[in-house]
C-alpha cells in the first residue's frame, strides 16, 4: 500500500528530546458560535463508519511534525490540514473527543467510569464550552484534523470544523489516547509500524462488551501494534506506566481471542505490514465511545475521526505513574 494513498503526517526522523515551545496566539474569542439546528441529510449511498471518507484530500507527509509544538499543530489543523496524528508534537498528550447532549452526559461519564481502560477521562467541559484546561486558547470545534457527526447512531458527516454543528447543550469528554505512549515506546526502542509506514493505526471492534451505563452500551474497541518479541516486555512496561492513556495491553497474540477474524481488515484506520516474527499487541482504544454511540443511538454526538486526535499542551510525563 502506498502511504500517499492516505491523508497522513509521517515522521522522517527520530523525535528530538525536546519540543520547541512555539505555540501560536490563542484562538480569538469572537469566532461565530451559531448552532445549526437542522439535521444534515446523509448521502443516499451512506457508507458504514469503517469505510467512510475514502475520498478525503491527501495531505503531503511532513517529516518535521514530531517537532511541532501542540499549538503549532492545532493551528495547522485549524487551517485545514488533516491526517492521523501519531507522532505529531512528540512528547505531548493526545486525546480522543466525544461531545454529547447534556441529558446524556451523566450516562457518558458513568460509562467512562465503569470502563476506565478504554475511556480514561482527562477533562470534561461545561455544557456549551469549547475550551479545555488541557490546551490554553484552543477551540475544540476547529482544532482537530477531522471530526465525525452522528445522528441517532448514524454517521452523517466528517467535517474539519464543527462550528455549524455545535449546540449549546453539548458536554465534551476528552479521553486519553494511546498515541501518547508511543513516544515512550519509541524511546525504549520499540518500533511503531504504522508510523514507519505512514499509516493510521489499525483499530478493531472486539467481541468483548463494555460494562453498560444507563442508556450506553457497546463493544470494546482496540488498537493494534505489531511488536517484535524481543521488544514485547518494553512495550508492556512502558505503556503500563501511563494508565491515563490506556496503559498496558488488553491482549497479546492470537486476535481470535478478541473475536477479530482478519487483521488485514481493521474496522477503523489502516492495515499495517508486520514483520515475520512480530506479535500483534492490542490496547484498549478511545474509539470505544464511538462504538457505544453506534450501539446505543443517542440523538446526537460529535467525535474525533479515528486516529485524528486533539493535541493538548500537557506533557506525557504528567501522566506517568513512575
């Protein structure tokens, strides 16, 4: 597979020990806040979420994305750059995003509390707020590479800006992302195949059900990274020290143990090429709330597009437990 067939940001060299602090000026407060109340109409040939948006514009790879500050990355995304964020702003915490109406917020909070492995909450906003303490001056409606818009559990749009979809009753949950611990894995010598190949991380819906909470229920979603056997102890050790971004793996080896039939056909993201001796290692994934949206069908939700995360100003080590 040609990496340029995807809208990717790839890393051409090893990340530096430090990241330049060149954040851009905070987002202006006078951005339009109008809310589009009319439900958008899905295309007649609406495709399932796993296959959606294959016609996205291709973004040229940037070999210096690891050295961007989080603010610089957000500014680029705000200006329209899209693509998976693995390795971008190395050393900084990345998060999944889901926004639900206030009358579903308690169910979502309880779902996250009952399923902390896939849904480690790092921040929850007030209703209607598009700001977060995790990123000064950022706008959660514009500063991710790509979003998903859901009505009644159906994916209807994947825009790069959700100001026209924003509602004053939305409560946003920012959930730790495994892209965060990839910096620790790389520092420990663990190869990250999807970054090497310029692809999004592969993600799979499993046969394991999450613990339900109120009206929310659904299966566990996992991300997979092929790991050489000699690096497996380091991968487990380093990720386990970052429980706020999913922590240690939930499964290693035979994917059928999770009900996954074919690693070459991920439900989200891209397939990756493994080396002959690589062991598939699976981590709980923050796309799990999107699977819950599909299963539980709340009337409305906004999420990040899988693999296209929100870059925070927080450093990875802030969430390291040892």
